C-alpha cells in the first residue's frame, strides 16, 4: 500500500485533513511552549494537526490546529498506548504521516523536526529515527545492549533503536499499532515498542537523521535498577516474539556513515571514582549472585567472570566476546524462564556495570568510544551462531 | 609350589582389557552385606561374557578398613569378611581357566598402624631393626618440601606417637605410616610378600603410591632415584623367578615424570596415564580437541615392552592435580558445581553422572578409551552406567554395591538392606531398578551390550593395543582425528582411522589423507566400505558425539574398467 | 466360652459391678464382668462404626462414578463447542502458557471436584453415624479441612520464602549492600517462621506457648535484619547523602535551560 504523494511541506496549498499529524506526549508547560514554537517554525500551520494530552495553551498559537489526544501514562519512551492512539488519530484525521514526540522533545530544533517529518511525508521512507549527538558517556544501555542486539539480529543500522521521537508513515503506523494492540489488550499499555524491529521484519525502509544534541529532561527519574530491567526485558520479549524472523534472516552487515568526531578522553578524577564504585558493585555481585549466574551462564563465562573479579579497577577490561556471551545467555534464560524474569534482569545489572567500567577504561586509554561500540556490535554479529544454536538446542552441557 | 603363569604371551598386557573391581562391592554370597570371593567367583561368567581379560582387585588383605583396605595389617592373608585364602585360590584358578588374568595390589609404601610391624616398631628402641621398618623423627621439620596429599583430612605428613615418643612419617592418612625403604629388611619383606602371591599364580601387581617410596630431605620426596632403584630391584626379582607377570605403576605425575618408571624396560611394565584423563573431560566440555592432542604431544615414547594404562574413572576421585589452576577451576565449575562432589581437590563422581547420563557422550568417551594407545581399564559399574552417591564420605561415592538386578539390594546381597556396607543407589535416574545388569542383558540396545560389542571389536585388532598414534589436525577443532598403525611381523600394516566428534552438533570435517592415497576405508562396526581416499581432502560429516573407526585397507588390485560402483550392502 | 458369648450379646447396660469385698469369688467375677463389659463396648463401637465406613466408601465410589460421567460429558460438550479455539481467539496472541489444554483442565477439575465432594459427603456420613459417648475432640470433617488448609499454607509459605529470598538478594546486591546474602537468608527464614507459626495456629496445636515462642523468634530475626540493614547500608546512605548534596548544589548553580558548556563527562545510562 503506497501512501498518497504529498507535496513538499513548504507549499502552502495542501488539502485540509491530509498531511502531518504530530502527537505530543504529556509535558510541563515550558517545554511544551518550546516544542510548539519549533513546530510552528518548521511547518505551516495548515499542513499540521497537533494532538496533545495537555490542555492547549491559551491563545498563544491561534493558527495551530490542535486536537486532544487520549490520556496515556507518562513515560520517557513511546509506549504501546501511544502507538495505538497515533494510528487511531491518523485514521480519524486521514493523515499520511505521523510525527511522534516524547516528553524530552524540547531539545529538538525545528530543522530536526522538519527532517524527520519530510522524510516520511515526501520520500518513501517508512520510519525516520533520530540520530542523537550524545556525549561520549551517555546512552550507555543503548550502546551496550539495545543497539548491538538490534543490529546483530535484525540487521538494522539504527544507532538509537529505543523509540523516543519518531517519524512514521501511515503503513508503518498501522503495523506498529497492530502489534501494540496486543499489549494494550492485555493491560500492558506501558510496554515500550520496538519500531525498528517491526520495520525490518515487514521490509519497510528505515533511515536515521541527525538531530543534534539531546538532553533527557527526566534524568533524575531514570533509575538504572528499574529502567534497565524494563527496557531490556521489553527488547528480550520482542526478540522472543520475532524469533522466526531473525533466525532465518542472514543479512549483509549494514554500512554506517561515520558521524562522530573522535575526541581524546583524558580520565578525570570523577570517572575513576565512578569506575571504582561500579567495579565494587560487580565484585559484590560476584560473591553474592554466583548461584543465580551459574544457572544462566556456562562454565567458560563463569570462569572469565571469576578472573575479572580479581582485576583492580584501573586495569578493568571486559572482553567483547564475554559481554556478547553474557547478553546472549541472558536472552536465552529469559526465553526459557530459567529463573523468574524479574530476578534475571536484576542479576544482569551488575554485569552491565562491569561492562560500563570496562568501556570507560578503554575509552580513557585513547580508543574512540564509537569505534569500541562498533567493535562490540560486530562481535554480536559474529557470535550470532552461538545464539541460534543454543536457542534451537538448549542443553546445559555446553562450554 | 610355584604356579606357572597363566598368560602365554610375555606382552599379554598390551592386548588386555582390565576390569577394576573391589571384592567388597561386587557380590555377596553369605548374606553379611559385604561382597566376598565366593560371590565374585559366581560372577566370573558375567566378566568373561563382557570380554574382560584381566581382573584388577582392590586390596582385600586384613585391614582395619580406615582407608578402604589400603591400610594393610597383614600382607599374606585375606580379610575374613571377604573369605579365606582358599576362596581366593579357587577364584584365581577359575579365572585362569576362563583365560583371565588377575591383578592384585602391592601396597608397599605404607601399612596400617595395626600391622604387627608397626606395633613392634612403636615399642622397639630407636635404632633397632624393628624400629627402622618405619620412618621416625624427633621433629616434624624434616622433609618439609613434600606436599600433603589428602588435603581434606590431614594437616601434616608427620604425626606424633605417644608410645614411641617420636614422629612417624605418612604421606597419606595418619593411620598409614610409611615403610622405610632405606632399611634392607623392608625390601626383604616386600619381596617375600610378592613371592607369596606370585607363587600362588597371581599374574600382575599394581604398585600403589609408588612415587613416594623413599624420602630425602630438601626434595619433594617423589620420584627420587632411590625409589626407582627399589622398583628395579622388585622387577629384577620377578624377572628372575617368574614369567609373563606384570607390574603396573600408580604414579600420578606428568608424562615426563612417569617415563622413568618404565626405566629401560627394566622397571615397571605399565603405568597409568593420569594427565590424559581430566583432559578428555575438558575436551568434551569445551568441544575442543586441543587438550587431548596437547597432552599426547607431551607424552614421551616408552620402551617397546612397556604400555600405558588408560582409564576414564577409577576408585579414587577424578584427580585434577596435574592440570593448571584455570583448568581446575573450569573443571570444577563444569563438572562439580555442588561442593559436595569435590574431595581432595578432585571430583568424586562416576562416569555416567559426569556426562549427565547422556548415552552418546558415554559411548564417545568409551570409544576414546578403547582406541587410544594403551590398555583400557574399565571401572566396575561403568559398563552399565551406574550412578554415584555423593552423600557418602570420602571417595565412597563411587564405591557402592554393583547393581545386578532390580531385586532387593540390587541383587548384590540377600541380607537385610540395613546391613549393606554402603547403601545401593536408589534415585529414579541411576537407581538399581533402572540400571542393572539383568535389565541390560535382556535389552539389546543397552549400554552393556554396546560395551561388550566394542570390546569384542577391539580384540579383533591388535593395532589398538600395540600400534602407534598420529593425530591429524583438521581445521575443525571440534573433531578429534587420529591414525593408529601397526606394522605386523610380515611387513604388512594394520591401520585404523579414528574420527570423533566432540561437539553436541553435527560437524563437517576435511581430513588430509594424501599419504594414504588409494586406501579404502571400511567402517569397522558394520563393515561398510567408504569412498576411497584420494589426494583431495577427505570430507566426512559426523553426527553429534559420534565417532567412526575406519580400517584403511590397502588398495585392491582393481580391474581396468573404471566403473566403480559400491556393492549394495 | 458360651458363657462369654452370651454375656457379650446381652444388652444389659444397667448391670452394675458387685461390691469389692464380697470374697474371692466375687473378685474374679468383678474382673470378668469388667472385661466382658469392655469387650462388649469395644465390639459395639466397632460394629457401630462399620455402617459409617461403608457409607463413606459408598459415597466416595458413587460420586467418583458421577465425576467420571460428568467429565466425559463435559469433554464431549467442550470439544463440540471448540472451547479451546474460542478462548485462544478472545485472549489474543499471547497464547496459552500451560501444556494442558483448557478443555482438559476443566474436565479434570470437574472430576476431582466430584471426588472431593464424595469425600466430604462420606466423611460427614461417617461422622453422623459415629454417634457414641466417646466423641472425638472435634468433628472430623472441619479438622480435615484445616489440615488441607495448613498443607496449602505450608506450600505457599515455602514458595514465597524462596521467591522473596532471591528478590531481596538481587535487590540488595544492586543497592550495593554489604550483607546482601545475610539479608536474603534472614528474609527467607522470617517468612518460613511466619508460615510455621500460621500453620500451627491453624491446626490449633500448642496454642499460646507456640505463639509466644514464634513471637520471640520473629522479633529476634527482625531485630537482626534491622541491624544488618543499618550496618550494611552505612556506605549506601553516606553515598546517597553525598550525591544529594552535590545534586542540590548543581541545581542551584546552573539554570536548567542553559546547556552545559564543555563536554559532559558524567555517566548517563540513558
């Protein structure tokens, strides 16, 4: 199903009803003002329909067409409920493209918004994903787990697969809404959805667009101990559901346009203290959680962790292959329900902290962070056979 | 009266199949819960049927049994619980009639502290002949470089004796004082003991703890030159007075350190290859042939009349003394996650539980045991896949009664179950109702039948016991491939290609057999001809944990017509 | 012998025993009378129980048969109505997590419900027919129900103890508490002790003494845990206090809208 060709956004005479639907998440008034200002600067008001959960601002933007979106629980990512709402609103208002903006969208400027929207409006791209310019030590969960897994299993080039701001075509929205419907129907409306995985499975086109620096406005509310299990669990569940697809799909490695500028990181005092605390957390977990880990990890990984726990924080390095095996084995244990899933993901946190400490050490010694992360992603791809073989034959008598 | 040897070939041990058993654990005839010689006598048919050619008996001498019989209180008699000397003679004759040899233990490094010699030595004045039978000292600082072997129970190799008012030396338990081989009377007694049993017709002697015979200060007290001299003396006595006998050395050392025990063919005939055994398990778990090829590369060549003794498990723990720290950690994580399974740094589990009772893995390891260069030694019960009981203390987890049938006490004894020397294995997986000889004899697909057939196959070919071994190093390291070759007296060769898949997934392998160009491999179990070897790499695919034994038959003179169709089999 | 039989079969409960000092003869007679009486009593008790036992067995057997018939009928009906498929449709794609189909579960549940009903009816029939002076301390049926309830309680307590222990272990480790394993063990035993106390109380065993003992034990465990948490989280508390102080000073130092100058070197996981 092809979308109707829409004239460029700059053209003034667009038929009413068609065009861009912008779905805004619930925000406090100040960032909301900022977003509305950016939107107004990016698109002419008559081409755009804004749906938001907040009450519309009194008279500040009279030319904007605003409708009320159904209320949804506020979350820093886009959830299942958001996608269902987006598609319903698009159907109702006959929009051909949707721009979904999460609570932290005040950091996106109008150029970024225009890029995202025009990609899905005018070209044949179905999913436009932002490419954030993050500082080197930000977005580490994404670098450690989300990006390598989606790249290795779904062959997606997207660097930031977690849905926070997106541009969708109508058919993409439809596909996402139908898979989101499963969650909303069974009372799990807050589950994060993985649009990149859906797009790769459906064969839709995906592209990423630079949007400049991004600040997560809800930084204080993001506790690693709750968010990592939630996000990683959602990704594991999604991978489990799409097993039939990624086990057969043998793609060629995607090319990445190099975007980052290599910067030399000198280790600061703060970083050393943080590293020390993370290594301490890992060591504490190693002594206490060994029984839990031994249910999930094979002997060679356990032996490597034992060696790792003896290294001091200055020289702390976790090899990429060990991290790959750990993530894959936890994914398998998630699928097999070896132990309670909440416990499983809680037990992953200290291992993730160990990876972070190792990553910072590696980058502090001169390696470009992006190239290390690319190396990690390549290691995930290389070891995919391990995952597939253990997925198909879960035997505990293995190296 | 000296009995003649029952074996006619001086190198009989190269073709032997040795079966290790404990009289106490095999069969009980008088209903006292302890196995005995008449019971063992009644089971000789089973052993003969299995294909065993040599029975190795763990110590059955009078003993306070604090080390399962290795603490001996009288060298020239039989423990009354196991029967009388006459019973033993009857058993020995019966075994010989069935063309089976018998190997007993010669535990000369130490005796029990209940032995009359030690009792006399305690009371004898220092410096006297009786006293010097053992190693005494006024301080415990002597020989401090020697390791402690039973780390779980002993804190020192010296123990103070109040009666003797001195320390006595013991490498093992404190109730097993070491004999003093610097004292000539000790050697005389040892030779007397040896002659007693060899006169009776015993074919082979296993020298227990042979590395520790002699102590010298400032050394590790293992493998000293004086020890070798003592062994050579024993061997000389045997060679002078008896024919076709065997000494098997138990020296838990690296291959290079075991080599001296063969001497120049004038010391021990056989020695256990201890370092290979844990590496087989490691290679299986890691799905990598490197641990095995590595240790075999480190194994030196031995004199022509000598032989390695190969085993997968024995009555002791699976020893990890000869692997690196990391390898030991790996083995513990992989095979003995429960700390109760470990003793003295090793793993006290049987073959089947170690391999998770997986029939293919058991068969794979047995195929290695039967096709590697050396004499295979089977531990009793492993031919039916018996389990273990890790809740029994020390190394007793692997010494439970033999499971003959699903009757009371597994058919081992007709006594009240509470009287058994150890309880029988009763869990749902390895219990005697499931795993027993009677059931497996009636089941054609059982492990017992498989073992029997494999032993019979091995006996058809001398190359396994007497040939050389050459490893092919294919690119796929999950495949272990080696050539066994024997040059017969008429100049012809007996060659077998063995290929084993250590992985739990099917594997392809490409072997370089260019130097065997033209040979026709014939699979040995089914006598199935395989494609003829050419200069090109020989490609095989192997199922999970499977193995192939291919006899390489020399190129036949083929007719000129080139149509070569394999005969339908 | 005939004498004894005759005496046994005589229904004469008003026969009193003779006075003691009526001579040797009467002592023997008294004894034999007492014996006769007790034998009579026991035999009559047994005879009176028999109908009860029979009633119990009949009720059980009958209702088991009813259960079989009902389950067969239910199976037919549910299979004809394609119950499994309808359920799958209405539940969406999440699928049925168990290995037995819903139809089989319902059929089984119906059968065992009938058997249980039979048991209950049988036990109360047994109860009703067992009407003699030597009564049980409490009626049999409610006590059986209590035993079953206590068994369920024990199982539930065990499972939740294990689950909670592991949750606490992982949570405490992630909070970097020193005594994580100790805490998890403590929680496990706390729940187990609680369960044991509830079970014994439910079965009305021990009464006050047991309650008191468990109270003391419970209090002891709670106190130890509190100490452990307090001691073990000193680091945690000091760290969190420090980070609070830093955070508040940062917040006052810069305004939220202005982006930070220079590269941001703090670690953000998201």
